[in-house]
C-alpha cells in the first residue's frame, strides 16, 4: 500500500507542499515534514498566515530563497487567487506605460483583442493567458545543456594561476625558489578570472508577437534555470519583471506564475515607451549595465520612432552588447523596412532572425564567442 493512501485526508495537502518544495530544490528532511505536521496539529491554525509561520519555523527555507518559498506557498495553498493580488497592487515589478495625449481612447475589450497576431496596436488590452501542455524541444535542451559554459563572460577583478598571463605570481615563484636553493627556475603567472556576464532578455508579448509568445517564455525559463545573472522582462502596454516567477524550477509552475503576473498579453505595442520606462527605474536600468541585452520583438512600433531610437541609443551606451531578434529578419540579406527598425539599426550590434527557438538559441549561444572585455 502506498504511503499517500495511509495519510489522513486533511494531512495530504501539507505533505504535498513539502513534495513541491523538494521538486524545486529545497532541502527538506523527513523529520522536518513530521515537525511541520505536528506544528499544524498543535496550532490549530485559523488562517493561512498561521500555516505559513509553521512552515517557516519547521521547514526552514534559506533566507536567500524566501521569495521562492513564498511563491510556492501561494501557488499551492492559494492558487491563482494569490497571484492575481500582484497585479491588483500594481507593485514595483510592473510599470504601466502611460500614453500622453490619448485620453480619448478606451481600453480594448477582451473580445476585440488581436486574434491574428499580424498587426500592431497602441491600445491596452488586459487579458489572462494560459499556456498549453508544455513540451521540451531540441533547441531548449541545447540551451539548458550549453548555456552554462557558452554564455558571455567578463574578466573579474580576482586573479588565478595560469601557465601564461600578464601578471607575475610572486608568491608561487618565491615558494618554488626555496625548494631550489634560492634559484628562480620558472616565473609563475596569473590572469584574471572570468565571471558570467549579466544577461538581460526583453520579450515582446503584444498581439503582433502572439504566435511566438509561448515559445519565447519557455526559452526564457530555460535560460534563467541554466545560468546566473539572467533578468527577464515582458513588455506590451506594460513593463513587467518576470524573473522571480521563472526561477521556479518546474516549468509548468513557473509559466503559470508568469501568466498571472503579466496582464497585457496579446495587447498593444509601445516598444519605445517600454524601454524608456525600463531605463527610468534605477533598479531596472542597473540590470542593463555591462550586460548582454537581447530584445525579442518584431519592431512593429505604433508609437513615435524617435522615442524608440532615443531609448535604444541610451540602452546601447549602458550595455555590453544589444541584439534585436525579429521574426521579420528571414535571411542574410535582410534589410529593415519598418520605420522603427530603420531608426534603431545603427544603435544595435545585431539585427537578426528571431522567428524560431532554434535561431534564438543559436544567437544566444554565439554571444559567448565575442571578445571578453
């Protein structure tokens, strides 16, 4: 007989929460599970706050992963109700893009939302998105396998031993000379360590990118799981940081959390306003400093091209490299035709194909071959 069938019905929800924590790389010992159930029995909790405190006291999540713990707790015990609170509060992870001089327009109703994904609009449409059954493609498996060693790196300040290098390792040289009666037979060398470079991914989730949104979000989750220092934002008519949601290990739960956090799926397009809002928030703008920035968007901007051009120019001065991946770039001979892409072409380092997961993964992994600075 399985252990699950021997549990009292009331205890199963608490034991399954412990299993969820283990599935997301939290270390929980069996005796901690027993202590958690005992604490629930002794407290006789009156609300979820009491259960949360019992879980914190007995399951002891590490302080640096408290945000992930809270997210898992809300997903398990509250479901979508807890995630909807984030959007209702308009917290600092979401920035609504204000539209000057457009007060005569009303928000697009859900039944009027862009279903074709072929045209761009300025109007905001707040909708909820549900992701279909998720499968892992060869491109995602390649990204997960190769990203840790092939993503861009930078030279750090700390030094390490090397066979050749610009710095002399005096300590090792003197230690070796003691073994050789004071003679220096070989000069030791040192070089700077290489550290992972910050990586910033900005994903267009407007109606004109509707056919690519699900694949792009799966790719973003694989990237966050495979490498450190990765930040992910979505933009349409709002700018939303989804990194915290994508840090959940299980892809279904991560994308479900992101789906509730982002409220402007398949709506309007205001790329220039989104990038200006990103740069205007100091905490967000800091993510771009010295980073490899990848923007996945078709570039079908309905706002002023000058605003987009100025924002991309400022972003390029702050970042290490800016890549714009658009489904419109279908070949090596591609030349931008839209007004927005023409305006930003000279400020981006790469303007390449972003119409498939294979092409996006290939470009992301190729960034690591660029010169380390």
